[in-house]
């Protein structure tokens, strides 16, 4: 993909915080999911306003077809953009709304996941005592009081909206094939964050556990030798700029111009040819806690502080407020569900020291 013919498909029904100077064309369709909002079940019905569903568990098994939903319209418009620009070099960003809350999808997708077949994640008794309190502060009171039936319904709705979105992605990829663009187009599939569906007793995002910090990432370059293979190496979304620039034969800013900062990230192009290639770069995630002030100083009854986490292929190490509010270490070879915090285990003292040294960010 080349950026000399930029196009943008932003699937959120408004430009939001998008940068108008970055795009030549912006399309923001609106589907029946927006019109049907009064039908949506939500754990917080007392909230009002246009954003009342965005931060809480809400869902709807919708009537109608895929094409009537916002994401169906996004796929339609994306395909039209591909058809109109198939003979040009282009960069196109297609942003699907689902499975963001509210989880809305046609009823047929809900039927794919019968609630009586869904298992709830294991959360050991007193699990929140196993790690520092900030690790669990993304929890919300209305989620903590859900019934098991509601938990299964929420999981069903999330799966349904994910499958609905996946079907729209498939339509776009089918169009690439039909237009004979698949053999000359780099495709990247990403999400901006991971998600909890009851693991650790948490829902949605804003934690530093694996469920929240790990994202889907698929990079397809038709020239790559490793296409179709999974890669277990640790990469970051911040790597994408460097990756796409290298694959497209462009040179990203390197800091030589004092007015333009250097691009962060490492291009994992070698991994596209050999997913098992040597790679020793960890991934970092951060999340804030407390209430920030205008001056940025941690004051008040609920002072603001940061949590920083570093992930290697085997371990995750997290510090809250530079360790003053606690730390965590998990060994994914022995404990993929992150149920045992090993930070105080003498057998892992050397690992803690090694992981701690990797954290470049401090409050």
C-alpha cells in the first residue's frame, strides 16, 4: 500500500478525533443499530445520552439483515472505494465498530452461540487478593453483581458481534480477490486493545492482564514467505508504521529533521518470511489509575498514577506506581491464565530483576 493516494473509511458514524488533513475521502455510514438503541439491554439503564452504551456491557440481538447494520454499510462503502481505486496506489483504513459495546448483531449470529453451551471462566475464590489492588480497578460495581445468566448472555453477545464483524471483513477480502488486488495489496488486521469476558472477574478493557493487553494482529504481504503461519514472537502496534513503510519501500522519519520526531517501533519484516526468526524485543503496555489533575500532579483523595507492564514471550512483569503500589509477575509456560503472582517467589528473583530492568517507563 502506498500513501500517495490516501483514502479513509472510518466506521464510527462521525469523524470523532480523526485528523482531516490525513485523508482525501471520509465515509461514516449510519445503520439501524443506531436507530434501535432504545431496544438495547444495558447494565446501566440510568445513564442517558448518545454515549451511554460505550463504556458498559450492553447488547441486542437485532432484527433485520447484515446490510442494515452500520458495519454492513461500512463493508459496502469499503468495497465501493476498492472498486473506484483498483487501478491506483492507495492506503485505505476500514474501521468496523463491532464488537465494541453495545454488542449488536443480527439474531442469526446469536444463534451460533447457545447460552447453555457457554462456559464461564474460572475465577478462584479470593483471586483479587493474589495481586495488587490496582490490577483489578477496571472492575465496575454493576459488573460485579451480574448473575451467571447475564454473564453468559454478555459472552454470547460479544461472540455474536465478533462473528458479524468477521463476516464483513470476509466480504472486503472477497472483494480484494474479485478485483485481482489480493496479490498486490498489503493487508493488516488489528484491534486497538484486548478484552476481558469475565477472566479475573473483569470485563471489557483497562487492565494490564493478558486478556486486555493482547490484541489480534494479522499482517499479510503477498510477497512474504511465511504467509499462513502463526508467529509467537512479541511485537507491538507501534511497530506498524515502521513495518508498512519498509514493505512499501518508504523511509519513515528517523529524527534527522529536528522538526519531525523519529518513528518509534521495530519493523518485524523478518518474521513475515520466517515466523520463527530470532526476535528479542519485548512489548510494553501502560494504563492509568486514579484521577489526573490539570497540573498532572498526583494529589487528592484518589491520586493519579500509572501502571507499566512489559511482556516477553514467556513472562509478564507489571509495576503499579513504580512498584510502590505493588508488582506482578506471571510465567505463561506454567500459568497461562495468570492465576499465580510470582513476584515474591524466591525462585523467580532473577526473572523479576531481569524484567524490571526492561521497563524504561517510570512515573
